[in-house]
C-alpha cells in the first residue's frame, strides 16, 4: 500500500510538470495509475476476486471473466452478470455493480465481450451476444457456489446485450435491468434503429463515428486508438470513409451503414425484430435525452406481450446519466429542481425479488420525470391512460387549432448545414456541442429553418407521449431530409428544445421499401419525434422548427438521390416546401 501511494505521488508530480511527455508515455502513466486504483478497489471489497477466469463458448472461443464472490458467504448464491466491450477491469460502471451487489450476498461476474481486451474471438455488434451470454449463464449455474439464478444489469452496450440475451430466453436469467438499452432494437416496431444509430433512416453521425472511432476495434490488439481528430472525421466525405481515415484497423462502422438497406442484416447481427419474444422480468431504465428513449419504450411494449413484471423508469438526463441533472441542478438550459429516484435501492430490490424471493419494490408499470414540472409521475400505460391527442395545424408561421393553410419554403444546403444545438448529441469530441434541452434561438433565425408558433397558452399543457408531424412536402430533388424540433417558448423569448426527430424522405412509406421523391410533386409523410413528458406553462408558446439538417448530430444528406447516399461526395442544394395540410400531434395529459 505504501509503495502504491508513493508511486501515485511520483506519477502525479511527473504528470503535473511534464508538458513534454509524448502521448504513448502519458498513456502508460494513465494505465499504471488505473492499475493502482483498481488494486485499491479490490482490496476494499467485501469479496474475493477470481481474475481472468476463461469461460469457453460453444465455438471454443474463451471469454475473460472476473468472478467476485462475497467473503464468508455460505450456501448457493444468486449471480449478477455484467458483460461489456469497455474492459472489465477499469470501467467505472462495472466496478459500481460489483460494489453494490457483493455486500448483499451476490456473486458478480464481469466479462469482456468477444474480441475485447482479455477475451478471444472477434468483436461485432452483436451476432454472438445471445449465444455467448447464454453459454456464460449456463456456466454460472453449473458452479458449486451458484443457486442457478442470475440477473443482468448495465447501461448502453451493457444493457443492449441484456435485451438480446433475454430474447433467447435462457432458463437461468431471472431478471434484468437494461439501462439506456434502446440500441438493441433492429426492425422491431418499425424503428430500424440498429445499434441506436438511425433516426428516421438518418444515420446519427456524431454517435456512430464517435463510438467506432474510439471503441470500434474488433480484436484486443486494436483497443487503443490514440488521439482522434473528431472534427476531421465528422466532416469527411464520403461519410462512409470517416472511421477508416481515423484508424487503420477494420471496424463494423461500414457494416452498420450497409446493413440498413440489407433485409437480412438485422437478424444476422442479432438486433431485436418483431418476432422476438421474452419471458424475463425487466426494469427498463432510460433518460429523456438518450438518443434511443423511444426504442426503450418500444422494447418494453414488446416485452409486455409475453413477459411478466415489466417496468419502465425514465428520468431527466443524457445517455447513461441517471443522476447528473439532479446534481447539477439543470439539464442543458432547463432547471432541474426535483429529486432523483433511489436508483440503486430499486435495482437491488428488483433483483432481490426475482433472485432471492424477497418482496417486490413499489414500482408501477411506468414511472417518469416530467420536465418543467420537476415531479415524478406514475402510470399504467404509455402514453398515460388519460392522455388525449392534441392536433395543431401549420398555417402561415403559426401553429393553430384551426385549419392548415398556406405554403412556406426553404433551401437546405449540405455545404452549410444547420448546426446541432442540444438534443441527444454525443461523442463529437467538442465540449461546445452540449446536449439536452438548449435554447434554439441561435438557429431559428436562419433562412433554412421554418418556425411555426402557437399563441400564448391560457392554461398549462402537460405533454406525455409520442410526438409526430404529418406533413405535405414538395422538393426539387429525389431525396432529402427533414429535421423537426419542438420547443417551449418562454415570455422572454427563450425557445427551449422539448424534443426532436428526423426522416429521410426516401423512407416516407417505410424503411424496407424506399421510394425516391418525384421532384415538384407533393407527398405526404409523418415525422416522428422522440417521446417526452414536459409541462408547458401558461403564457408560454409551443413552436415547431422544420429544417433539412442537424450537423454533426445527424449525417448530412447530400441530396444526390443515389442508391447509397453514404458514398456521395458532392453536395446539392434542395428546395423544400411545406404546404397544407400539415399538422403536429402530441398527447396532453391532465396528470
């Protein structure tokens, strides 16, 4: 211990004064610091660690797994399995689950996924995860310390693999807590999400490029990418080459791009389709500004058809950030003054119920945080059972309860795209690209953004449910994008993003059967925005912004209309007209 403290002090002194360190040496210092911190973490645990247990898979590949067993435990133990692509040793979230569950008498297993860090094989999202997870659970059940029951927990990839595993229905899986796991969805519910990287058929470039540039290595030899020039990668054309110019080793970035138009891709990659069935009790957890919160709700609805004891818990926050907004007192530009749920207590109570036979936690089918009201609400359904649809018509520059009228046009230029301001943006490498509900006035003054605004509301409007716009659209190109943003306009003019959504117009009749636009001919389409629970106060106004891009959050449509837009290199301007009839629909809930 004394040697460790001395080493940390030396390293801190070196790092503080050694501005001349080369990047590889800085990484070695960081790695050594992590190893020392991990050693201290293990020593403080009320558990023993069996390190690098190599569990064989069906094809002979062995996956590196750390097994933590509570000290002094007697009798068979329930197990918690955490599978991840980020490194089982140093990933902070994995450590948290070990610290949370081992004192409660659980064995906790943390496993490097196939092709990652200590494990053999080749990584890909996610063709092997159902079988690898099921094989691991069978191995757990066969251990002398096991009671035969296991639960899974974790966020993002740690959650997506849980959902994919649960669709296989392994008998040992007694409960799961997937957090921010909407990326597991493939074609289910008509979403075509695929790793959470598609929004209305538009590739979520910042998230997709950022993830594969940093984490896309397919073998343990390619885990460390070194420095990443995010701005260069995001601006690369064709966008299909963005990751390849960043790292020389192969990744699955291109497979995700090509797979969207391949009918067999989703099943081959293991993503959830409509025919998937479930039997595992689940507590699905998410946040309103997770890119895939709508997919989380869709997955839960699918699970409820065949699986018992299903719950959804949605709070304010960004991807995998359950308590950050409460700690900061704000989310983006929106104050957050409520209190968080006792997340860890709920997670452990849910596992205790299903793995130990304890009493169930007090959880309704749906619990969600209402932004702007700063309270948690419960409901039996989503949208809530007493929520009713409200329709506003686009008329001139207004949103009105009357009839839709008029036409307005704008020019979308992919060489000068509308910049992303807030929303579910991730992984740009630029701290200026803030996420969440931000003030949109900086882009609403652009000539390529149309705004439609209501009169000041006479009474509060509590929005709870999905949001969509049915639009009549005319273009002068064969394909382009629509990006919609709903905002809450305060009396002082602040226009705060409520939620956003997009659609690539070639997919207006369905993702499986793309149809190019006929230039000059009006077409009707529906653009879905993400779900939300939000209170609009009296005196405030609703506003719908319509644009043709949101960069770098979304990939630019270069408007060429080619069969593979991800290979296009030449930007074309598109003239887009929104005309009557066009409407906005949301759900109003009395609460």
